[in-house]
C-alpha cells in the first residue's frame, strides 16, 4: 500500500528485507504496479528517500516547488522489494 499527501509519499514494503529504491526524472514508463500518483510540494532542502522506521534516509537535491510523483512497485500486495519513483518538476505552477 501507499499513502500520499502534499508533503510526501510513504510506501509499505516487505519487512526485514533489502528494498531497492530507484528514482527517475521525467515521464518514464516503469514495469510493475502503479501504487499511487499525485503532486507533492518540495522544500528548499530537496527530497528525502529512505526508511522512516529505521530513521535511515538520504537527501538529494531537487528543485523546490510542485513535483508530480508516480510510484511503482514490483508486487501489488505491499511486499515490494523494489520501489520506483518517477518525478517530474512542475515549473511555473
């Protein structure tokens, strides 16, 4: 499952297993199940990607403002071992 609001996205994955997280920019078509899509607002510090429960994450630069997000997973049942985020900045909106 996945949840999204204006500040971010959370995706459930298989517990105690390494999960591949991939971030794409643009309109990529990704294999897998599209979990959720929408628009988030990115702050001036960029994006955080990681594991909330383990408090382990990475920050990478991304333009502040609105960003379209599509989230894909390799399985449709919440036991994903690969999550793909497709991001597209929405300049001027």
